[in-house]
């Protein structure tokens, strides 16, 4: 056991003997989850945009509004394979009295005709091709009968067509000037199709927020180190990197914070200059000689809160320094996971200009009983649709050390605190973790 | 109009005059959607694995089973901040008769003690630290009273502890030998945490299938070309690239196929050697001088089907050549989109070894009436949870040319064909497009 630790422990124990530990613990006044989210979101900034090739934009967020600079379609098109004609020429047509048309040209997709279509004339036209001037309807190929007369193509029509029949009109899909897509839109395959159709071979996207991650804890080994008694490998760093990527940010693993206070302070001060946000894991509890509160103090950072009425993750701390947010997540994997999803993810999505930064909330039947808890619980769960019902099942025993319970988790069941517990089949709120379509409303 | 086109058209019209066109059209016998999926999935191959750094694995699929090579935790740990003791020493403890312990050492997280704990002795222990030998319980700091006597640390306990109280046992989370993760698991943040905890600084993932995309159509302009009468920009290429990325594959945009049949044949034959799968868009209808059927014939490819009883996308064609699948998707954006999601996505997910290759299916209330249709419809829709109910709303007028209807689509409403239509508020099946948790069952 290091001497420094013994000295710190002794000092703490001395404080405890004087009956002060309980005071120190209780000095942290828990804020509600809503209040914590509100405090963080009030300080959120929106990110700048950068230009990139369209092919690199899947999963990015638009950095500009996209406005239609032309109608779609930008010409009248044929809905079917057939003949373009003037509808008034067909008004007397019937099976008994077919009307005859002379076929004067043929238009393939992407082509146009230079000919003028007169009464009694038709132009063979392919699906999607441009309707010739003076024509206002298309008769489907199957509804006509073609024949030849003196080396010329003809066809007959046996029914009357309405004006506009089988024509897709200019601007029918999108009118010029329409706002097609707003800044902050998530670029899915359909969005990308629209960008392509409007000629955006390069497009503005919001820069991904760059987020540094420092882990703390003398008990942590690097992933590639062999296990030794008393120590465990650092899993939070990799987990957070993936959570940042899922949220749309760019993670930077800064490794472990030095145990030396001054070095630790310097590292954090420097990281705050280099990154848009900084996440630390561990070192925020009152119970284990945590020095992050001291770092916040020396920086002169404003601590927004250091205790939240929630389980797990009640020690989640957020501080602000020079307009930048420092997220002090708990060192325990589940608390770290939940703290990220509730407080960091909406900050990232807002930075990306998304108007829907919050996890999507649905309701589902709880698969098990839950005992009462004074704080609101966020239970890592798997939500599924089975036999016509939505069911939410906790993925582990919900003990904070259960890393394995994170694997199957695709949702957080929300169980508000109170004196009564929850019973099986009760409907509860559920936050979806994997859903791109998020919500504009918090919890 | 190009002369070649006129010649082809004339030839076709000549055939039509002989009453043969209808035969050609009707020779395509539609298969059901289930049958089409089954035919494709019978020919699916599973991809090989490659090794990559853990930090690059978000969104990839595991290429190996991951088995616990040690217990988790791999030592008995303290659940709380407090003192490790032998529980039998507390059996007589009560508020009236506190039991006194001499504190002989302190163990921080990541540390161990070299001392032997005898009767009447305790070791101060932090959350998560290793329980000393001979101790079997931890009393929480708040439940003790510390004091000093002759320069030595002591504390008293006023309640009896059970053996194992506040101890997280070795292997309680995961037993050595447990299969933690199976090949084909999607690597989400929780999976990555588990991989880190088990020392996988490098991990086997399944290689992404490499998929070439050829678009066809004389009406298509490149994204960066200005609009001209009769032509439209190619949006399918970009859309498919994003769909492939969403499914987990690696897209390669091969541009437009040459109009010359021989050059086109050569391009396709060559692409089949270079890529795991090949997608073409357009050129599969009978109506528009499509030459892909001729290419399949010249290749000697086995056409699995060329007509499916579905809307849109009934002309979706899949062929097999030398164990590789060629997907002939329709050139119309919506048909192309739906064809990809129903037939290509499960092939990609199976290649990635996922046991759940199919889109997740839920049920929701239809927001509008729908007329009857003989073929099953897959309507691009937005599914949302609102006022306690799941609602599915078509995102456009469901006309095949409506690119803009793809933007808001996060689901496909499934409306089986039949003589009766659908009415508002009727419950229908819905396939989710953005959900990572997929299904092992088709439709």
C-alpha cells in the first residue's frame, strides 16, 4: 500500500472521527435528472460546418439547409411506356370506334423530340421520358394496337383519355424553392439520394465534436496488460469511445490520468484547450480520495452539479470552464454508461445541430418486479416486440459491476423513485439507445 | 433520338405487331416475396474474418466467439467503502454491545494487503478492492465508528454480518469458460467494454462484403453535371452506397454501365471477379430495351427470379454466377430502395455472420386508408410512438418517383395484396430500417 494513500486515509479517518465525514457526504445536494439535463443543455454550443464529398457523408449531420433550386421533376414526364398524344384527339374513341394515330417519333429515357405533334399524331415514349410539347396525356402501350400502313407506323386507341393522364407534372414531387432538408438532418440513404438529385457532389456537414477521454483509477490495467491480483482492465475507455461514435462525435483516448495532482491538473487544463469536450471517468466520488473536485477548484471551473438523484451514476459531475463542459463520469462501467447517454449524448447531438438531441422514449411492459428506490433508476435493458407487445427486460442483475449486462442492452428502463416498487407487466418508460430517430423532448 | 434506339424500337414494334410482346411480358411469372427471399438466402455465403485494433471496431461484427479466459471479477471484491472482517467476529455485536476491531491495514482500489487478518482485526477497504484472505464480509464505513487508542486505529461494529455480506465474489459476474459473445455479434459500446475487459486489444471481425454498384440509364446525369431537358441526376448510386454502409458492407461506385452491349457485358463479368456482390440499377424491365437479361444469358448466370409479387420493385431480379449474386434492382429510386432492403440487406448481414439478418418487424396503426392492390405493398413510412401508440405514416404519396418520400422513411409498412384495402387505424406489420437489433425471422 503506498504511503501517500495511508496518509490520505489517516487524514480522512481523522476527519471521520470528528464526525465530519457524514457532513462532507451530505454536503452534496442531489439535483433531479431533469434539472441536471437542463443545467447541461443551457450551456450547449452548436458546432461549425465543414465541406466534404457526398460519398463520405453517411451518418453525418447536415451543416446547411438544402433548398430546391429546380422543380422535381424538372420536365413533364411519362409515367408509363406508351404513346404521348393530345387527349382531345381521343374523346370519341371506343372499342367500336378506335381512333387512329400516326407515330411520328420515339423518345427514349433521357431523350427529347424536336418534332411538333399535330392532331392525329403520336410519339412513342418510354417510362420517365419527357412529354413532347402540345401533348398532354400518355396512353399505355398495352392499351393500344400498333400496325403499319404504307411503311409508316400507326396505332389505334379505343378509350378516351383525360388531360394529364399518365403524366408526371413538372414540380409534382418538389417545387423550386422548397426547403428540402434543414441543417442538423441526419444523413440517411434517402437524404443522400436527395442531395445527389440536387447536384450536391460536395456538401456542408457539421464538424464532429472532438471529445477527449481520461480514465482514472490505480486499479486499472491497460487492455494489453496481463491481469494481476486486485487490478482490472480498463473497459470504460473503449466503451466511451464507441458511445461517442454512436452519438456522432469523434473520440480521443488520452489514457490514464497521472496520480500526481499537479500533473493531473496540467493534463486536464491542456486537454480543455485541445478538445471540444472532456470526459473523465472515476475520481468523482467522495468516498475514494477523489481528486477531480480539487482539479475543478484549482481550474476555477463552475461545477453545475456533483450529485444527481439517479441510480446508477449518482456521482456524475458536470463542470464548465471557459465555455467548455467537463463531464466527470463515475468509474463504474454501468454508471459511466448511463451518465454518458443521459448527459453527454444530447450535448453531442445539439453540437451537431440536431433538433432532436434526446433519446427516443417509448413505453413497454416490465418483465420483472422491481423493489422501490428513493432515486430514479435507469435500468439497462433489452426492449423487444414479441407476440404483439413491447417488453422490457433488464439485461443483468443491475449490479453496477456487471459489465456483461451492457452487451444486450438496447434501452434504459426508467423507474422513477418513490415508496412503491414496480410489478411485472407494469407499463414503464423506456429510452431507446440504438434508434437514429431521436426526440426533441427530454425524458 | 439515336438511330440505334430507333432500330431497336422498330424491331420491338415489329414483334408487337405479331402479337408477341404480350407473351414476352407474361412469360415473367412473379414469385412471392417469401419465395424470393428464400431463393436468395439459400445461396448466401458467410464472410471470412480479419484482425483489427479494438478502437476501430464500432459497428463491425465479431469474427470469432469470445470465451472468458478468467472469472469476472477475478478476485473477491468489496462492494462498498468500509472494513473487511471475519463475519463470525460480529455475531454478538449489537448497539448495546459493540464489537471492537483493530484496523491493521488499508487497501485502496488496485492494491492488496500482505498482512494476515486475525480475530478482532479489520482492514480498511475501498469500493472494488480485493478482500484480504481470511475475511468474508465487509461492513460499510457509515455503519462503523472509528477511534484511536494508544496511537492505533480501531473501529466498532454494532450489528452482526452474514458471511459474504457486501462481497462481490470471484466469478459472480462471469465464470471462466463462459461464451461471452458469439461470432456475428454486432459490436456496440457494451460489447466493446467486454472485449476490453478480456484483453482484446486486437479482435477478429468479419470482413465487410465489398459490393460494386453499376447504374444504367441513358437519362442519368452525374451528380456534378448541370441539368438538361429530359435528363435527371443519378441519385440511386449515392442512395445505395449509404444503404450498403447502413447494412454493414463496403460500397464501390463503379459509375454508369456503357450502352454498348459487349462493353457492358465485359464490365459486369470483370466486376463479378473483383467484388463479393454486384448491384445494378435499371435495365431489368421488359418495357425499356433492357439489356441486363441478355447479359445474364451471355454470362450463363442462373436467374433466380425476375418478377416478384410486390410493389414497388416487382421487376427486381437476382441472378447467380459462379457462386456470386448479382442484384438487378429497378432504376426507380423507391423500387431500388425497397429491393435493397428486402433482398440485399439480409445477404450482407448473413455474410457478416449475424444470426439476425432480417429487418425487425413490429406492428403499428396505419395513419391513412389504402386501396386494395393485388401485390404486397412495401410503403415507405415513418413509424413513431405518440400518446402511447405506435403509428405508421406513409412519408409520401407512394409514387415511385417521389425521392423526397425517402427522407423521412424509417420503416416500411407491409400491406399484403388482396381484394380488400386497408383502413385508417388498422394494425399492420412494419419493418424497421434504422434498428440495429434485427430479427432471425424473415417478414
